[in-house]
C-alpha cells in the first residue's frame, strides 16, 4: 500500500490509493473542489490555485480531460505520500467534520441501464410471470432509458414519497394516491468528463478517455406507479421523482486493482460492443435499511460492462456532455442475499423481510433510511471506499 503522512488515512479506505474528488464548503467560504484523504478534505483551490478548483462543481476540472485528471492525481498523490510535500499540503487539510459536502457535479444528461442478468431475470419473473423473463434484445444490447437529470440529488437529501397513478391487480380503474411500493435500486454511476461532438460514436476502447470516475447511485423507484405506466415506453414518473448519488467521485485510476474481465457473454455481442480491455469491476456493495444490512451484491456479476454501455449510448452519434451520468442498473447477484432492490428481496412484496427489531418490510415506510455503501481493493493491496449514498423517506406532501 502507498502510505501517506496524513494521520489515520492509510486504514480508513481513503488513503493515497483512493483520492476521490468532491465539492465542499467550509467556514462561510464559497464551495470548491477537494480531495478526500482520511477524515480530511484537501482544499485543491488553496493548494494548487487552478481556477477550475474554485468552482462549485467538478465540471470545469472534468472538462479538461484525462491528461489533466492524471496529472492532478499524480501531483496530489506525490504531496500526500512524500515527506517533502507535507509542508505544502498540510496547511490545506480541512477536517471533514467542519465541512458541508455539496453535490459533486452538475448532472448534464442521465441514463439508467439494466445490466444485471439476475436483476433483469428477477424483474421479468415478478412483473411478467407468464412470459420469458428476458426480452429478446437483452443479450444483444445494454437496455437503458433516459432519466431526469434535474432530480439527481446528493446523498442525505430527503426523499418525498411520490404520489401517482396505480392500478392494483383486479381493479378496473386506476387511482391517484401516494405510492405504496416505494423501493430502492443499488447501482453504480459513471461520470463523464470529456465531451464529444454530435454524430460521433465513442468506441469501447475510448472509455477511460471520457469517463472520469464512479459514484454510488440509489435509483428510488415507485413500483406500483412503474408497473402501471411503463408499457410501452418504459420508466417515467415511477423513477423521476429522485435519484441519489454519493458525494465522492472515485477516479477510474483508483479502480485499477478492482478491474476484472467482464462476465462471459453469449451470444457474442456485435462488433461495436466487443470488449477490448477488462472493464469488469469487482466491487463489494452493501445495502442497509435503518442501519441493518439486508443485501451484499458484488458488482463483478454484472453482464454488460461500462465500456459497452458508453459505446452503446453513443452508437447513434448522440453527443456526450461533461457531467453526463450513466448508471449500471440494479446490481443483483445470483444468491438471494445479493439482490439490489426490495422488489427482489421480498419477491414482489410476497415475502416480507423481518428486521432485527421484529418489524417487517416489503417496501419502504415513511421515516425509513436506506444506505448503500461500497468498497474495492486498492492498487497497493489495501481497501478503498466508494463512500455511501443515503436517504430518508418523507411523507407525501399533499396539495391543499
Ligand atoms: Mn435503475
């Protein structure tokens, strides 16, 4: 493990092998860009002086491209690991307890995929018990939809239970009322830094030139609204009320030791989706409901890899913008304890979970707090943390 002189950082999951980027405010100063190390934020605006670090979002820095990302990471890493850098950097470490974390970047477009074979299979069996669980296209392309960028919120933002149309089984007319099937989806989000121009497809091999890093995503989902509205155009109001992301963007370069060959694909994808590098990721994900662990999926089981998602998303010539966010879809593995949504964990609400306090849950109740965290092996043999994304359910706001 590459060690740092920052006290307590090496064993914290935020040592020199991680160095995620975020946006913080401190002591009444305007928000700015920082790097987390241990229980501190390194103030890059004060330390390095580049104007993009004085911005309230990572977008200007991410727009500079992969050469600048790597140079900055190397510079910061050098200061934090060499005694010679200590005098320069130490005055710019701010205790995490004194800062307020902001949304790390302005979300340009938001796309959500559906890349877990087990998740897609489980949802197919629950929503359409009488037909094939996977649609004929599923193994040929990473299925996705365009979501609502304006309702991507930072971790900790309260999640107001949405109201909407639902039509329970056996009922002739739908009703409009608060969702009774509010759910979570544990996902990994990929943050685009380098933009492209309209008409240009991004090949799989250019993935790391465009994607800056990853965040954890909770794609809150109202299953009853979703089940009634989604045919034939896909997810809409059952998804767009809120999507939460974690505050620290972990650079792709920090995930080198987590990279694995992607899961075997059968049939072989079309040439534009053929992998040329290992962009499977072995990440440990944990889902907690009111503090209690309810699932532990591993990202390694995902079927489509993020380089394939990017290639597919741009294969029609759609341009990328700095701040585009695309998420993997629910991360579910083959075992029951690896399911990434309550829909699957309770099998459509038919098998309630029993929590440690004796209470049961099918879907979320008002006041419930749901937290997703993640970690991976770091380049030097230690563990790096992906942080966490959390949110608490608030009651529907009724209009008077
Ligand atoms: Mn989703």
